[in-house]
């Protein structure tokens, strides 16, 4: 079972980096903490029954009716896929109603997109396009979106 909590600033330090993913250095950690402080009500920490962090998810509001979804998942996330999906789906639905969202999008690095795109489609997102050379190192990214 997965539980959702409003994210605390120290939660970021307790994630285990995924293989071939970002490693948490001080600059990245400070950027995440700044983002969490700016949008605390739209950020959730997902924990398992032992209170271990499985992931942190959130939404960044761009303007009324439009937001972007983001997530940082622990390497144990696949063990809790159903519970994580239920919690994230609930967060999306509640936020859509509360903020009267018309659009929510997310980006996925092209090389990682297979498993993440399948998960996003389970949450109601659809493929919109590929952003060529979008990443900081020139990687391609995939844009997925959900509209209401």
C-alpha cells in the first residue's frame, strides 16, 4: 500500500538515485527544495507501508488552467506500481477539479520513455510530440499531455 503526504523539504535527501539517472548533488537538491517550497500544496511524497519514500510527485502551475506534472521515483517504484498509480491518479483528479485545469503535460527523456510513457498513458496522458535536442546535453524529450 502507498500513502501520500504533503512533501517536506528533507524528503528529497532520502531517495535512492536510479541507475543512469540524476545523482543528487547539492545544486540539484537546492533546486528541488526551492521548487517544493514554491508549490507546497501541489507536491506529494509517496511512502510505502514501512514509511520508506517511493517517490515525490508534483504539479507546476504555469497559468490558470495549465500545469506540468513531474516525478522523482525511487528504484523501488516498480514494486509499488499499482499503489503509486492510484495515488498519482487521485492527485491529478483532485488538482484538476480544484484548479479547473484544462491541460496538464509532462516531459520524458526519449531514452527512458518506454516505461514512463506506458505509465503516463495509464494516467490518461497522450503522446503529443518529440522535442529534438531539448535536454541539457542535447537529448530528445517526448511531450505527453492530458486535456479535459
